[in-house]
C-alpha cells in the first residue's frame, strides 16, 4: 500500500475534508470526557480488505483509541460478523467514523468483487488482473484490495511497465520498431507488453519478441487462435468487455491473464456499519 | 467543487500517482514532437458531469493542449456521442488520458445514477439528497456531480450542518437537551436535524423544535405516520435502504427529502473512451 | 479549532518561520543538555484562550517537554497570575517560546476584547457575533477564541452560511428572486440571511422569508423600526460601526445579534510573559 | 516579503479557508457570466502597504481579473481616497474580496502605526525596530509593512541574528563566555547583540565586545548612563514598555534603536472597503 | 525526469531555501527596474545535462525572464563554450542564479562522469547502469543525467524491479523459494534479478530461472566463469568496486551490464559560471 | 540542521521516492514478522557526520526500530569501525537501508573532505568557509556536516548576510553608494561583505567601511598586498580556485577565511555499508 507516511497524509486530508472547521454537533453536545465502544459489523457477504487502513484512520485522529481487529485481510465475513471493535473517547470515535468506513467499505468492496471473478476462473490457471482505471489518488489502496481479493496487480502506473499501443506503433512505424526503441531505453528489469487487435498484430508482436501480448477486445475464437499462434513464447492477456458472465469462457481460451477494469472503477461499497454499545 | 487551487493540487497528485518517475513507453517511442487529436466519446447513455475537471487534467499536464467541449454538465449523452476533443502534443495527451478519464467517468457515473433516482421521484416534489458516504478526498467533485444529476446536496461535512444522533442524545440525556445545547453553540445560520428511529423520537424531536427530522430505516407505514405527526412544522428526510425500486414508494409517504448513499459510494463508472484520429 | 492535524501543520510552519536554518545563539551557547523551568505569567487582566494551542507549540517542537496548565480557557486572570509551567530541555523551551507566546497572546487578546463586548450587553439577551474579518489562515483559532470569550460564531466562511448582499440582489433582479434561487441550490440545513440597508429592503427580505435579516449600518431609530417590522418572523443582526461605547445602545434596539469585526481584526495582544526560574 | 511562491501558497491557504467547499450564495445566485467593477477606498488616514499582496489575492483566485493600483506602498491616503480598482468576473471578485481585504487592512494597519512611531522620533536620528512578536506564519508580510511605514527590521528569526539573553549567559557562566562561544560558532557576517538589565551588565557586554547592546526595560536615566558608558563602541537598542507617549523621551536618551512589539502584535486593522460600482 | 509539476515543487523548495525571507543585498541596492543579460559558460570539458531544469529555475522564479539555450542535453561542451543566455530583470536573474547553477552543475557533472565510463567500455556491447545510491529527493534528475551521459537506468526504486538479496534468500530458505514467492506476487511485467556472491549461487539462480543475475564483488576470473555458466539464459550484471581503471577489464568478462554507484554518489560538479554582460 | 519537523518531511520525501508503490521483493518474500540486526560499518577513513539523521530515517520509517550509535558527529572512524547498530523488523530495516545510507554517506563525505582542508591550514588561524554551492534542498544538512568537519559556515542564503558584487556595484554607481544603501535597509545585526577583484576595489571597499572584504580569484601576491592594505580594519575572505594543494599557501597570505565550494558540491560519498548479522 505504499509507505505508511503517505497513507497517513491521505487519511489526514480525508479527515480534514469531513471535519473542516469542526464537528458542530459533537462539540456542542459532548463534554469530550465521554467514552464509547463501537463495533464494526458486516451486513453482507464480503471479503475483508483494508482493516489496517480502517484502524489507521482512528489512530491518526486519536492515537489513544483502542482498536481490536476480529478479522484479517483476505478472510470472508458474513452478515452480522464482527470485524473490529474501537473504544476510547466517544467524541473522537464519532469524528473518525464516517471517514474510516468510507475507506474500509471501498476496499472491502473491491476485494469482494475481485474474489468473485477469481472464483469464476478457478481451476483454469488464469489470473485476474486489475487496471489503471482506479480512483484518482487511491490507486495504492485499491490495488492492494485487488490482491487481497485474490487478483494480481498489473503495472501500477506508466513508470513500472511498458505497454505499446496503437499510437506508439504508428509513431514508431511498426511494432518491431517500437519494441526495439523501448528495449534500448528502459531499465533491464522491465518486460515489454504489446496491445494487439487482430492476429496479424499478434504475429508481429511475437516476431518482435514482446514479453507479453495483450488481446484487446477480441472474440473468443480469435483469442484461441492467438493463444495457439503464440504457443507459449509470450505471456497472453485478454482485455475488454469482461464480465462475471463471460470471464470463465474467456479463461478457457488459454490466455494467462484477464484484466478487468470494473474491479476498481465500479465496485459497489461493501455494507459495513459501526454499532455503538448501549450505555447502561 | 471548492476552489480551483485545491482541484489543481488533487489533479497533480493523481498525475504524479500515474506518471511517477516517467512514462517508460512514450518516452522511449515518441520524439515528443508528434501531435495528435483525441475524441472523448460516450459508449452508453449517461448524464455528463465534470467536463471542466476532465479539461483541467489535460491543462494541468500541459497548458498548451487545446480542449474543445461538445457537451456541458447536466446534458444527456448516448452511445457514440462526441463529448470533447483534445489536440496538441500526442505525448502529453497520452500522459494525461487515463487520469482524465478516471475523474470524468466517475463524475458522469454519479450524475447518471443520481439522475435515475431523480427521474423515479418525478412529480412527487421530493428531493434526492446525497450523504457523507463519498470517496475520501473527492467529496467536492462527487457532490458536485450529484447536483449536476439533479440531486440536492446534504451537508458537506461535520462542520456545516448539525445531525443529532443516538450517541449525542444519550450523552445529553434527551433530544430536547441535545437540541438546546446545540442551539447555544452553533452559528445562527445552521439548522438542526435530529435522527429518529420511531414515532416517539419523532414526537420528541418535534417538541424540541428540530428544523429537520430524519426518519432512519422506518417502514413506509411508519414514515407516513411520522409525516402526518410532523405536520409541516419541520422538514422530513427519509434515510436507509433506499433503492431504485423503492424510492418512489418512499417518496409517496410525503417526506421532503430522501437520502441515498449509493449515489456516491456505489455508482458504476460511466463508459467513456478516448478515440485517437487516424493519421494518414 | 478544526482538526488537530491542521493545527500541528500550522504550528510547524510558524516554528519553521522563526527557527529557519537554526537558532544561532542557543546552538552556540547551550550544550543541549541543560534543563529549565519557565512560567507563563499574565501581566494584565485577561480572559485565557488557547492554552491547548500554547501547550501544543512546545509539544510539536519537543514532545518530551512537560507542560502543566494552571488555568483553563474562559477563565479570567489578573496581573501576576500563573497560567502554565513548562519544564524540560532549556534549549527547546527557548526555541518554542516566542512562537508559543505569539499564538497564545493573540488568542487571549481576542477572548479578552470579546468578553468586554459581551459584558457590555449583559442582560439584554443579545449575542455578540464575530465576522470573516480574521487573520488569514488563523480563522479557526480566532473564532474559537471569540467563543471562549463568550461570543457566538457567525459562519466560518462562504461555504457554511448564505449571506445575500447588494451584488447578489442586483444580479438576481430582486431579493425574492435571490432567496428563491438560493433555496433551490443549498443544502437543506443552511439558513438564509439577507443584508438590508433600509426599511424597504427589510420588508422585502421579510416577504421573501429570509431566516435572518442583517441591518447594515442603520441608525438606532431605524433599527428599532426594523425590529418592530420583522416582529419575530426572522432573526435580526445589527452590523457596522459597533464600538464598546455604542454596543449597549444598539443591543437595546431589540436585535438578536450584533456582529463586531474588531473582535478579530483589531484585538491587541494580551500581555503574557515567560519567566524562567532562577538556577541556583 | 520572501519569495512570491510562498506568498502564493499562503494566499491559497487563506482562500481555501474562506471558500471551503464553495460559496453557497454566489454559486446559487450568479450565473458566473456577470462582470463587475469594485473600488478599494480608504475610510481613514492610513499609510498604504501591501498593495501587491492585495492584487495577488485577486490574481491567485482568477488571473484574468484586472487590477489597477491608484497608490503605492508607503504613500499616505485619507478618507475617501481611491486605492485600487478591480474589474472582471463579479463572482470571482466576490470570492476574493474578504481575504484580499484581510491581508491589505492588516498590512496597512501595521504601516500606519509604525509611521506614527517614526514620526514621533523624527529628528532624533533614532530608528524604530520591529520584533519577533508577529502573527504566526505572516512575519514576512508584517515586517515588510513595518519597513514600508518607515521602520527598520530587526532580525527575522532565530537564524539571522544573535541575541544573548539571561538564559544563555547563565548557561555560559558569563557574558564574555557566551560572546566567545557565539563568535566561534556563527557565520562571520552576523553581529552579536547582548540583552542587559543594568549598567553592570552593560559594562560586561561592552568588555566582551558585543556589537549591539540592548537595554531591556531600563528607566530613561539609566539608559542615558548606559549610552554614555558605551560611548559609541557598540550600537544601542532600547526595549520594553514603549508607547507613542514615551517613545520620543526614550529617543532622547541617545540610543540608536527603539524596538516596539506593538507595531505587529497590536496594530488595529486599517479601515478600507470595497465599493462596487452601480450597474445601470 | 518525472512530472513537471513535481520538478516545479522541488525548484520552489530550493529557491525558498536560498531566498528565505528575502535577498538583503539585492533588495537594498537594486530598484527592481534594472535589466541584465547573463551567459552560462562552461569552464571545462563536460557533457551537458539538465538544460531544461536550468531554464525552469529561472522560469519558476520569474516567468518573464528570457532563456535561450545554445546547447542541448547530451552534447559535449568545452572550456569557454556558451551554453545558454538569460535576460530580463537583473534582480530576478541574481535571485535564481545560484540555485539554477546548483542544479545544472550537478546534472552535467553526472552526465560527464557517466560518459567517461561509457567511453571506456566502447565496443564491448556492455551497458553502464546507475544504482539507487542517489541524492535523496533528486533521484529522477540524477537518473535522467545518467541516461543523457549514455548510461542505462537500473530500477528507480524498490517498486519497479525485483532484487533478491541475502536477507530475502535466508528468509525464504533458498533462492528457488524466493524466486517462486516473488513470481506469484509481482505484476507480470517485472523481471526478477538475483544477487549472487559465488558460482554456487549463480547456478542456483539460473536453476530458479532468474531473469537477471548480479555478480556481486566477484573477481574477473570468477565473473568469466559465471558468464560461461549462465550461457545466455539470463542477463548478467557486474557490481562492486568498479572504477574508471578497471571497468574495461570487467566489461571484457562478457557481462551485459556494469553498475556504478559513483555515477551519482560521487560525481564532482561540472564547472559552469554565469557571466554578466558589461553595461556601458 | 534547521527544525526536526522539516528534517522529517525531507526524509519522508526521500523514502517515498525510493519505496513508491511498495517494495516488490520484500513484500513478496518476507512475512513481515522476521527480525534482523544490521551494523553500519565504515570502509575507509572518515569523519562521522549525520548519525542523528541516519537514525532518524529508520525512525521515520518505523519508530519501533532500535538504533544504537557507536560513534558521534565529529569523531574519526577507520576501515572496519562499527558506527551504529539497527535492530528490529527486518522488513523495515531493508526498506530504510538505502535512503539512510544515502543521507549518511553524503554527510560523512562532506565532513571528511572539510576536515582535510581544515587540517591543511592548521596553525595558520585561518578558518575554512563553505559556500551556497550546495545540493538543492539539502543545504542545512550539508552546512551542518561542514561544521562537524571543523569548517565554519558562511551565510546560509541570500537572507542572512550581505554580499555586494559587481552587479550591485554597477547598479548603485559605486561601492560606497552600494554600502550606504545596504546599511539603511538591512537589520542592524547583519554585517556587510564586498567582493573585490583588485586592489583598487579593495581600497574602495575599505573606504566604504565594509565589514568583510572578499578577494575573488586574486593571486597570492595580490592577496598579501590586500591583507596589508586592509590592515585589520575588515575581515578578509579568499575565494576562488582553492584546492587541497594550494589552500595552505593561500592561508599564509594572512586572510581570515578561505571559502571552498568543493566542500559541498564535489565531496565524494563516504564508503559505509550495512552488514546484516548471520542468522543461525
């Protein structure tokens, strides 16, 4: 999830966004001396992800709050399951509550949907990849949640992987030109992926010794042909219009990876609530 | 959407996240002198929101890029509709593309789902409210998109509205105590909302002269009774388990507002692509 | 006072401003191992405000410094009264001293002058409001000090209250047009205030159902007429040219609130010193 | 005033503080297309300071606003004098108005009070110094305003001047020890000032070859003796309990400098308004 | 060099560091209206790198300064060669001068020393790699300068390449265990490098199918054996104790890459001056 | 070294630069529960500087790491000497290792080279000064290392010292004009230095009562004459083309200070390694 320092800064900004010039209600009603106990409870079937981030929000707001986790990242939870318990200054639990849940529900949501895709392709050996279609400035957290859900991370950004697309090919003149230029420029530890739209481009990418070949928006028949053509000489990624309904069919074409933008750009938030213990 | 300055900082952070130490592919293949033209095209029925943010991403990356908008916030667009056209340095369009779309698709997604809720309650006079269940640090953009989609913003944070809940009430001893404490503490321009769970609490809130009464997770029958009990002496907000299927029924109970967390925490991204013009 | 995080950042900036590349004198003369004890002493009649901020400056500079408070926010102190005692690394007390006092003296100064206005109107039921005429970037601290001094906060910024002025009215065509536009746009928990310059405008604002009517720079006779005209159907705020000499007269006109810019823009610093204990 | 970059950041923070999640009133009422013309008018006798800062606030908010200055820093202005004229987007003038005035009124206020002290000592050759008793994070602007008002800046912080005080002397064992330690540690371009409380300390500081000797809270008789004792071998600064009433008397003791904390910590804001031109 | 935005922030911080509360000399002596022309002249044989960064410092300080480049990155320059010419406000050229040179001289210094290593291995096909031994927070600029000097960048940080070392191997139990764990965890586009200290480890790394094998501090005889053992099945990097005197001998062992920490951690600054044109 | 706060921010940025989206290798291989012990060992003759900064990097990354220092700033160390020992989470030691060494090796490198210059002039009474030719944004650390190595700091920036050069003189008309203008503008605690190129300028600077006279790029004969001409009425600094070979000769000319840019712009990194204890 990147460094803890930048996570704390992100949390600070999120808390500032919500608290602004102060919590009018709590400041007026509470003395500040009240203590409380709140339980984070799942209200649906989910995969837990981000419990450390959840805890960190409370901790950034008030390091003296006690946080006990009852689950860990990657574990499944069902309706009514207790995920964590926070106790300490009631005022500060209330101040952090919404922001903490906003982070946690998003991360659990992503892990949950990822896990459904991973379950769908079980047994095929195919790995589910995420994309760069993430929420601006939250990519580290979202890609971590994908991994927790059983997915595999694709490159994090433009800087840690090469993806040669249309525009690069036409600027370079040909796929082989583009691959050659990239090879001479990048650090030796980075592989080269080429995006292809048809079998002719697949053949070119193969000839240019691409490490990974992406099949973009191809039909399943065409994908099978591509996989056969490539014959294990490069890794193969399927991409485009992947849904829970068709992902298993695509997996059966023999590709190594299937990338799914919806893991991060359209995952619904997991349903989790904070329940405060009754004071007697 | 807050100040332009903080929007620019957010965009910078998002670009830094994606570009990091540099775009390996583009740096290697392009000379930097190539120019390109890219069209943003809708691939589904959407409500446009955030076209200025979309433009700003390109502008922050390279102020010399030309951006022409073919739609405006609040307008509907269908499959194949041209939304905007960007031209200039091909390298810089490619550098900004993904981040720009990530912002724009999210905002259009929120406006689109909001609009569906608003359409559902058409004619009832009820207004659809958003919540604080937003993406951390993107609240301003998301609430703006809700408004573009026809919704009404609820308070932005803990600082610009009062919401008296369970914990406040038990700390203060009673609803009327809580309301009295708040009244003496807050700026005169802020109204007081009280969250209620049953008709007894509604009656108490009414007696305490709450400006707004929230009916939390009540059944429709109970809501109708609450509305009748309140009799116009306070504004009424329904909250909890609202879906596109039941929102109209809830609206018919006579409440003034219905708040929907899913507008922001679970809106799927709108499907929008950048299509590059063929070079001859 | 907003979030603790942003307070710490503000204090850091202030310490950086004063310490810069290092304290030439202390670095040269002290070994760093000396300890010291310093007492914060009031040198005049003041209302204490910001003792937590005062403590925080020492703490941000060196969390191991011990700070004992002998007063609390809102308490009066006279000449020679001990307010707090700081002990620990002499070097670090000296490094934080000036910045800590600069914050504390300003906040006590504001609470002290506010309290004098509040005392003046005692018994009238009128509340003293602050304004947005605060020191740039210190508004949260200054408004907190106003509250400590017995005043009431007006809106914190442009975002948490509506104030319809001349320019808005002329842009909208009329007061009632402006109020209608605002009502349809703002969150339901925000009230609407209209600034008026004469009785005709008061009548219009009343007809438009403004929640609060501001009487701007009116004479006391006119204010009385306005209060009578409004007849309790809106809250009433007096504004403009308020001094300690005339505030009680204005209060007697029957308005609910009197706003005073001088509370924050012209409060003299409270006279407070740090006295170091003699070493034997 | 330090670098323009940090000034812009300060202004941004101040604008963010005031605008927050958006100007509710202006967003609701104005279309954004209206233009306006506003005149900054002095309402009292002042010395102008910070007109570039005043302009910069408008410019940071909207670089397309036109700003015409009718005065310059250091010039006197009287009631009704036009200081500047801003024209362009009415919405943006309104958004920047309060923050711009908050900066400008403070700076003019400081220059104005400084100038009164400078006028008082006219003809004596004495120079009026400021102190480190400035508003946290605004020191650069405030010291600039002192200079505009005819004052002389003392050191900006702990880093650009040496001031040996009580605590340093007792830690070093004696004034001469302290001076010797400092001399061996600091950059060669920095002078050494010693704070003294009586003639014995003055004599010691003189013997230790201090460059500047501060007479702290001495009576005027003692100051005269000190000046005579020093006999031009060091510069002399008077400090403590300086007011407009006694500053001339102090000046006559023969000191070179008189430092006045009130220049920055208690200067009342200058009275300046923004007057919008009537639209016909 | 990463994004322009973060470069600008870095430059701002550097300018703030140098200018602080203001340039005492220039502010006192210049009116601000003087113009000047300054030429950047090389005073030794160098490879130019960072001329855009050099220009950007002037531009960040004052966008109205004119900057004309007479060389480009990667070009050689000799004593007396004109590299660039800056004209405009004399005050602002003086304010930016030192910071601009500090960046430029460092980058040219790195490109120059890199180029000497590259020249040494000419004809061998070996590529010279940099390391992570860079100046904190300047890595992007320094690695860019390496590339300009003819070197090849190694991974930028811990995030865009895998390097399995001693500690990883002992934690995993064996090289093959470590490689297997990494393969299942990282994005598919990242290659795996293993650091080896002897031929036994080389054989293990080869068996584990490492993509790159680093020979750490081996003698040249051992390196030759390792290269022969690997037989083209992995890329080979030599590392440790590389100097200009032995780099060619190391290259002849048949390795693919030689990494040199001194390129960035010990490159002497290139000798470049700013010469101001005489005013007549 | 400036404030601890800004040091921590610098370290954070450096860690972010290296760790980015996460350490691929360590995350994959280690469980996070392993502990380790690492020893920082000198591999050459050095002067230690920055051991607190070295420790702080580990502490910023993980406050629970234990750090034991076996040397202190200013002490000499030889090949094989143990400087410090770090123990705790193996993962976090590995994450911080490179950044911590990058800071420490640079600071020790500067102290080491400074010390060689200081040793060269031993007995002459001359002091070695640094310059503003430092690494952008690391000036505080580098100047601290110079002091640790026995050198004396020159002004930190443009703000805490006056240096009148060619351009200032020609703008002011003459050296005496320039000095007079500066005297009237700067804080009283700042001395004035004038840069001179020949004896005529030395005479002018002397007549203008400059506090310090810099002899820029003069030959040793000319320097002797200058020193004799000045006759103790101002401090004298030699500058330009100083090397370890000629610094003693220059010192013998009788100047008070010799400034050396190479102390900071060209100091090679000290050779220091982290050695991990063998696990049994």
